C-alpha cells in the first residue's frame, strides 16, 4: 500500500510503498478515504509525543473510510461499513488497522472529509469540558486557540452546553471564525490583553473554565483571568512553552488546574470515549456541531499539511485525502 513514512525522528517524510499492517484479534482493517492532521502528529514524528512509536513510522491519528476486514472477535461492525477511527499512528496510508473500541460508524450524511477530522478534536473537547472540567450551563468558558482544530470544537461544545463562550485567537480573521461557530465574544490576543478583556466581559469576576491548548504566556494570562474557584483545563502546549505553575496563585484563588490527555482514555475507559463520540455524532445530526475543514490536500502533501499547522496558517481542521 502507499503510505507516508517518517524514516527517523526529525527526518523529512517520504511517500513509500509498504506492506499493509497486520490485522490482530479485536482489530478492524479500514480502507482509508481521508485522514485528519493534528498538531500531535508533528510531535509524533519528532519523537516528542507522550506515546512513543519507534521509526520508521506512519503518522496520522484519525481517519475515515470503509471497513475492509474484521479481526477475530469483532462484533457490531461489518465489511463495507462507513466508519471513523482513532489510531496511534498509521492513518496517513491507503489502509490502517484500529482497535474495534476506537471505531465509530458514520451517519450516511457525514462525509469522509468532515469525519476524518472529527474524532480527536470533538472527542477531546466534549469529554474534557463535560467529564473533566464539569462545564455547566450559565458558566463562562474561555477557549484559547479558538480557531484551531480542538479550539473550534471547544467553542461549539461550550455553546451547545449553554455556556457563555469567550474565544481568543491571533488575528481578527481567526476571531471571526470562532464567532461564526458560536462564540459570544472574541479577543484578538495580538491586539488586546487577555486578562483585561476577560475581566471586562465578566464584570470583573473572570472565567469559570479556561480551555488551553496553547500554554506559555497564554496560560499565564489565564491564571489572572480565571474566576475564584475556577478550572483551567490543560490540553497542550502549541506555543512550545510548558508553563511552570505558581502554586501560590492556585491557593489564593482556589483554582483547579486539570491535566488532560484525551488519548489516554482510549485505554483507561474506552466505553466512555465511545459514548462521548456517539453523543457528538448525535449533536452533529441535530445541527449543533458543524465541522470546519479549512484545507484538504492529497496524501502525498502530508508535509505541507503539517506545515500549515506549525505555522498556524489553518483554521479548524486540515485533512488529507487518499
């Protein structure tokens, strides 16, 4: 099969013909139609991702396509089913294998391109905001990186839960994208001070929940913009800087900082992930969620797709078509 291969950490990606992955019991072989591109893929191919995969490796953590073969013991799926799936690498290829607990059947109206960028971003935001941060209707949610892949889904899910959503992004155009997906207020952090604007929008109280996939200086601003007894959900560090948290501020403000890696729940509690994604698909069917794919590129342009994320040139998702 044709695949994108990372021959060594930090080395340029290559298009190669390689053997199709071996199908193990409990797994599903999928003919890949499209694959979502995530910031985590840039970490995977540089050897910095929290779940290590030894090179040579095929990147790609989410995909959509058609079931081609079922491993021993798999029930509830059949050959020919349209599905989306999460994998720990392997999606940037013509075929991939996924654990059956990581596979979700698609509604007929959800096309492969939108579905390919669906599970990681919506799964991360839905489970994080509900199960980890406990976001409630009437609370104020600040979403950083709000025009990015996970940020935009957090905006939509926060709005669907009945929260007042404040979106921060770098540039008026990106703020506009977030507002178009349900944000009630926008902050262009290139031109406005996050802390001051959040305080002004909340009559001095601050945000109940902060969703932070950025880290660095944005996290520092969050500590000063979060309300007493508020929660900060740490999603990632797209800025490249891992914040060092001053515990005295947490103490004085009774702030809870929650570390959260969605991928871990695929092993810790796969049933929870399945039910979360099923609810997201249901919300999509009801029109509450509207996947935003800003660019689609052919599989061979995987490097260019990853560059779009690293340069922050994309909004929403970037998807490779196979």
